[in-house]
C-alpha cells in the first residue's frame, strides 16, 4: 500500500475508523450519564452511600470513600485503598451516580478478592505508560531512518501498552457485573432503575472497547509498515 498526503494508507483504513468509534463512544457515555443524572433514585441513595453500602455488603472495611473534583473522574486507588468519586457522583441521588459509584466499588471488591486480571493490569501500568508514549515514535523513527532494531523495540514497547488495553476489558466488564449483581441482591434499585444503570455502564464499557480497538489497530498498522519496509 502507498501513502496519501504523506500518511500511510494503513492509518486511514485501520486507525481512523477506531478513532471515530472512540469519539462516538465518548459522546454516548457523556449523553447517557447526563440523561440518567437527571433521574433521581427512588430510595434517595446517593453515590457515596451506595458505594459504602456495597463495601459493607462485602465486609470491606479498609477502603474509604472520598470526593474528587471534576466530572467522570471516578476511580479506585488500590495503592491507598481509596474510592474517589467525582462531585456529580459523590453527593447526587441519581441513577447515574449510583451506577458509576457501584462500578468503581466493583474494582475495590476485585482488589479485596484478589481478582487476577486487576493485579495484572496494575503490573502493566508502567509498561503501558512507556509503551504508549514512546513506542510508536521509536517505531516511526526506525522506519524513517531504516533502523530495524529501533523499529522492533518501538513495536515491542507499544505491544506492552496494547496488552494493558486488552486486559482492561475483562477488568471493567467484571466490575460492572459485580456492581449490578450486588445492587440487585441488596434491593438498592428496582428493575426499572437497574435498567438505567445498565445503560450507563454499557455506554462506559464502549469507551474501553473503542480504546482497545484503536490500540490494536495502531499496533497492526506498525507491524504492516515494518513488513512493507522489509
């Protein structure tokens, strides 16, 4: 394959469609979150309360729940055993808030139960940071300068980042399934409200799928470019 305005055609065929999917996924998660942020939970439970309820239901006493600035900045910090919920989630008694809080609590439950893929993902974080920031540039430099060794190192580093994106998928899906099961078992939400939570979590899951696809296709592109150069 040739190039188009200085860019290889692999980029347009493989990477651009996944980037468009990522944009759609980001729009979908924001619009779905906004929609269900306007639907109050009938029980009046807010995000912080839902998180604490789920932690208590799993006998997890060493994890604190804190508020963090921003929107959709929710995350679980396994190093400090802290569940950080964004302001629209922490204190709001909405379907979206309960759903996001429950999902992040799912990660805390994974950590407490020694869920293997979560530990593997944590191990891959340094490799992913280096691989995603340096790997592609080393590979492209190797191509431009005709240095096969540099090209191979770049591809190998980026492959580590791709592995991180792939292992993230089961981690995120499992956290959501744990959250939904516990919400249902403890009658936190009724069937209609659980349906809204599923839509919020499904939209969020699509962002991880899109990111993984973009990473995989970018790696395939680099490999194809290296084969063409050889």
